[in-house]
């Protein structure tokens, strides 16, 4: 595949995605390190090298699936035949979904960040925030009041969201591995570097909304 050169906006998206990854995984790149990286493939390699753990070739996705399945069975989700293609909406009914997800998170030891409000609420929030930004140019005081209201109102609404961000158990497992790679491994201080670099690429692809193969071959300069 021909190497793709990232545009300015795509580079900014990548910088935001990298910043989020650093916070999520507790690592940091200084400017000298970043200046020496010329493409996404080098970036995924540099990120994996930040984790000086014992090498292991076992499959993290498989371990994450078994761990999630055990938790779901322990909490008696109502479907003991849990397979990767099982729909989450079928597995966890909407009525008690928020509480059930919290229980799953407690058992796993980390947040899933898997629920959201209905799409119309999400897009309404975006529309209103755009309106707030525009209003700042004309009436600062009213814009400030509306911004405060939006912050608390939609913050509350988003916490009460019951719609899944992903559809199946398999998609949830992939999300868990991407965001909590070491926490779901059988031995947390080990790493499968070939696998982990794919996980890192998935992180950037997801947050930049870019095709993985195109992103993998992308250059910065």
C-alpha cells in the first residue's frame, strides 16, 4: 500500500489520541522522542517499547473474553451461554442496565465506559454547544449562563444513558483490551508486543476515525 501522508487536522487528531493514550496507560513522551518519530508505525513501536515487561505470546483477547464471561456468569446475567456474537442488549436488559454495568465494572476492577444516551440527545448536545460558542460573540453573560446549564444538564443526562456504544460481547471485549490491555492479562506485567502494537493502532484508528491499514502506513512528513 502506498504511504499516506497525514494532513494537519489528522496530525492534530493523532496528538489528541496520543495524549489520551498517555493518560490511560500512564506513559509520557517528551518532545525529543516525538521529533524522532516520522510515521505511525514508528509511533506504535515507540509506545510498545515504553513497557519493559516480560514477553509472552498468549492472546489477551481470549483472556479478556474468559474474564468477562466469568464475571457475567457470577452476576447471573440471565444467559449462561455467553458467546462472542451475543448481543449486549439481549444479555443486559435496558431496565437495570446502569446498575448491572456498575456491578460488572466493580468485579473487573475498571470502568467500561460503554453506555451513552440516545443519539438524538448526543446530537442535541453538540448543537447546543455550537450555539453557546456563537452566542459568546454577541452576549457573553447569557452565553456563560447557558454554558454552565449545558455542562451540568448534559453531564447528568450522559450519566443516565442506557444505550450501548458497542453491540456484541466480542466488540466489548475488543474495547476492553484496547483500553485496559494489561489489566485483563493473566499476568499483568507481561506483554505480547506484536499483539500490543495492533491494539495501539486500533486505539488511534478508533479515535481518528481512520482505516487501520491506511493509518498504519501513514507518515507525518
